[in-house]
C-alpha cells in the first residue's frame, strides 16, 4: 500500500515533473472527486493549468489558472503559475501584473516571484530592474544557483 498518494498529489507531481497531457485526467479526477480544502483545490486547478499550457492549450490553461486565483487569491503560487501561462500567451502586461500580486502576497514563493519578474524585466529590455529583482531573489534564497547565474549572465552581456 502506498502512503501519501492521491490524485491531487499525483497531479502536483505531474506538474512539477514535466508531466504530459495524460496527467490532465488525474488532475480532473482530483478536482471532481476529492474533498479538497479551497487552497488545495486552487493548487490542483493551477497544476492542471500548467499541464494544459504545456500541451499548448492556453485557453484551458488560463481558465484553470483563473479558477485557482478565484479560489485562493492569497496564494502567491497561483499568480506565479498564471503569469507563466500569460507569458506563453504573449500577454506580458498580465504576466507582470500577476508577478506584482505574487510579490505582494510574499510567503515562501517570494524568491521565485522576484526571479520570474527579473526574467520579465529582461524580456522587456529593463536590465537594471532585472538585475535588482534577481539580486533580491538571490538574497532571499542564496542556495539557489540559478539566481546567481542569471545575475552573472546579466553582468556579462
């Protein structure tokens, strides 16, 4: 017997581990049949949204991300995930607005929010703002090598 396994957990793992369209059904099973508290339901919608975007279905992905935000607007992670979907849809202003919301909500995902906003600033051509946010991310999570590598790459360009 496996402990700590459920469709919601499997959905999370699929989103985190580059799951495929086949995993969308697992997420749907969790959404439709598990008794999840609002934050867990929001996370499951967000994870399914990640999988939809990964398969190229931006409309379904954004719809799930919108549901996640409506269910748990206090969770920074749902804004970060939706911002990534907005980037895939080339809706950069919306992506930036969601990163602002994620940063305002702070919490454990704050370094990721700053790093993602640094990536957005770089995409938009604002290298100074990109560097400032990357430095903030590195300060908050000094163990994350990617943040320091990004700062180095900005310096070398």
